[in-house]
C-alpha cells in the first residue's frame, strides 16, 4: 500500500514567487493535515481537511497560504507570494480516524522542503 | 497559551547506552501523547503512544513514562544504536479538535559509535 506522498520533495524559489505543494494521502483516509517545521523549531499544525472540507485552518500563518482538497482526494498548498520566512519543511499527514490509537495512526509524508531565497 | 515543550534541544549518547528524552506539557486536560522520530530527510515516524490513564508503556527498546502530576513525559531508548540518531518529538493528539497534533520543539539525539 502506498504511503502519503508529497511533491516536490525540494523546491528553491525566489522571494515573491509562487509555489504549490501537493499531497496525496493514503487511499481511503478522509483526514488530511498539513504541518510545517521551520528550521530549528517545532512542527506546527497548519490545517485539517475532512474529505474536501476544511475542518480547522487555525494554523495557517496568513492569507498568502491557500490550501485546497478538491474532490476529497489529494490536496495542494499554495504559497503566493513566498517570503523568506516561509522556508521550511511542509509535512502532509493523513488518517482514517482522528483518534490515534495503536496501529491506527496518523501517517506522515516525507515532506516538501521549501527554500525561499 | 497551551504548549508541549522539551527540556533539552540536543542529546549525545554513546552507542549501547540508554537515552532519555524529556517533554513537558502545559495543558492539564491533555490525555493522549505520542512520540515521533524524524530522521534527516524523512517525515515523522510514529514510535509509541500513551494515554493519560497510564503511567508507563513499553515497546521494542522504548518506554514512555507519563507523570500527570508534574505534566511531564519521557521517552527512554534502551541500548541506543546509531540508527536511533534523529530528532524526537513529543506530541499531544487533540482528538476533540479534529485529531491535530501539538508538537514539542524536538530533541536531536546523536549516537556516538
């Protein structure tokens, strides 16, 4: 079974440009989360989809970030225009159930590493 | 505000020694915690979890201890191996808030051969 996949794995863009990150969750997982880790800091929650609906977007930094999940399958996270402080690694995760318990866990992708120069 | 944090940002141990990574949390209502391991270039990987009705839980070479009185949890790794080198995060799973994870800062574990 394929895990959570993210694309691109690495991206270097100039300040002011646009970047779109994509996440393909595990098939059948209704819950999709985006997280971000900037260098040396903790991983922070950005938002949560249940199917195609945004359940919680309280962690989105500002209106330069736009997440979508059309059709309730894959999700995109667009940063426009990118700023230097947006550099970091963006993780996507998916789960069947919001309650993590034993083998029923939240599965993370390997991340999209974004560098804004 | 609510947070889950760690005491030490880095930890260096000798191969074969035991490692202890600590985490403090501030939300007394927290009832479900998870430890994750993040290796370089990879996403967080589930290690072990514990509910607030437990004080201790053991896995393969790992043990998580929870002290609700002082709002502290720890991850113990027995016979640490070079492959254990990674950043370790504690996280609280807020299942009543859609299952989002609140992470601590992370501890970077380095294992010296």
